[in-house]
C-alpha cells in the first residue's frame, strides 16, 4: 500500500511534537491491509510507537504513554446474531 496524504495527515495530527521529531530521524516503511484509512493510520501509529519504545529513554516513554501512543485499540466488528437482521438490528415486529 502506498501511504496516502490522508494517512500522513492523520499521523501528524494525532502524534505529539516530541514523538514527531523522533520519528523524523528514521525511515519508516509499513505494509497495512484491510480497514479504512483512519484504521490503517492508527495501526501504523501504534506499530511505530511500539518500535520506538525500545530506543527512547524513560522520560520519552512516559510522554508517549500519556499521549496514548502505547495503548492499542481493541474495538472489533460485532458479529451478526441469528434471528436478527444484523448485530443490533432486529426484524420488524408486528403485533397484528
């Protein structure tokens, strides 16, 4: 996947300036698949943060943790239930 402008814009708006300075010192090549641009950008951001974790000092690590860069987003798609149209939507119920 080619990194799009939307991906770069999302990464630049969601990272702190100190982290952005650290990231600009190295080259990053990432392959992501599935999901939309926002989800892919979040995955790349989390992956970069996990890689940088072993190269930064304890003070920078704490700043990254407070910025939320080391927290993974575990939200997933809810499954469709049987007897329903979807995960939450029910079939139309008619009393008469």
